[in-house]
C-alpha cells in the first residue's frame, strides 16, 4: 500500500500472519450495554448508534462488515448510522453477540501514563473535538469526521492486544524518555501505531479517508489529503487533547506546533476553549450514564 515502505509492510504482515487473529476485542461496558438495548423489541437505530459509536473496536468491525465484499461495488460506508441501515438490526445483533471482550480496557491496568481506559477517553475526546472543530470551520455536520477521530489511535489498541509484551516495553521506555510514542515504537517494534493501524484498516476494508486519517494523524502534511479539512481538524483535536490532558497522550505537548496548527486552521483560541469545555461536559455525561 502507498502509505508504507515495503519493509514495514513485510514486517507487519509476517507478524499478523503469525498471530492469525485480526479481530479486535471490545470494551466490556459497551457490549454489556448493547445486549440490554438489543433485547428491547422497540430499539431504534439512534439508541444503538449512541452506544456503538464510543467503542472503537466495535466501530471497526461494523464498518468492515458494511464495506465487505458482499456489498462490493456499492458506495463506501463511512459512518455507524449508514452501516446500521445497510446491515440491518439482525446482523448488528450477530456482530455484537460474536464480539470478543478484551479485559485490558477495564481492569485499570496501567503502565506509566497509559491505561486502556485513558486511551479510550482520549479517543472519544478527539472524536468529539474533531467533529466540533470541523463543523465550526467548515460549517458541515459530517459524522464521518467523528469516526476518524475515534479511530485515529486504533493502532495503539492493536499493539495493546496483539503485542502486549512488546507494548509494555514501549510504554516503560515512553515513561522514561523524552520521546514521543512513535519514536519508541519504531525502536522496539519497527513500526508505529499509525503504521499498524493503517495497515489493518486496509485489510479490514475501511474507507480510504479513514486510512489516511489513521496513517497521518501526527503528520498531516505527508498525506495524500483525501480529506484535507478532516485531517487538519483531527490533527488539531489530537494536539488539543494532549495539551488539555484529556486521557492518554502519545506525544509530548508542543506549544509551537499547536500554535502553528491553530494558525493554519484559522480558528480563534476562544472557540477552542469553548469546544474543550463542551467535550469535557459530554465525557462527564457519558461517565454519569455508565457508558464509559
Ligand atoms: Fe497517535
């Protein structure tokens, strides 16, 4: 694929073949909540979406199914809402029943500044902030943008689940050194979470613009800009989440880079402050509802 060097692709494909398990486990809270909602005969697509759209592994599975060869030739599906329409409630029910649960997300296990729960909160915060920044700057309600934010660090979830021992080594060094996660991943794994995330996203059949978002969320200027406005919104949201200490931060907060991104986006700092407050409020509400 165009995103990666031949060497990296070969390395990742040999590792994934060996493991032969490319199904990401989900988060217990979400799947438990979904079971009770799915048992309600009057369940609406809106009720389902609200719970599914905060669970990155489940979003991946559903998008992957909606874009599978079975529906080949049809328009690429980029949102959970459209996936539910295409697949129907029975198929969604089957996916949820078959969904594995991965304990690392819920046991509160942490290494340095990382825990699955903190990464989860970071993913939701970035999803919401990407949506609000994009909507504010481009005047467009685009649910696809939210999905890009939610999945941008899916590669970290992959490393956590498929390469746990090496991932723990990565985290141990990350807490000791003044380097970003990317640099340490390159040293220990030979690839970054952006690389492995984009690699598997392609295998799973996710839309190209999501691959682009996952591959280049740290360095948008290197992308092919399938959706430039989305990628710049996502990159700014990611930096803001690090700056505001919302969940796990895979990069050290960098004031100069943040200011450059704010300037490039042409957004006022007051607007960003309001967006951060709004996102914090929504995350609190999700916590109060027991969803995260
Ligand atoms: Fe990242």
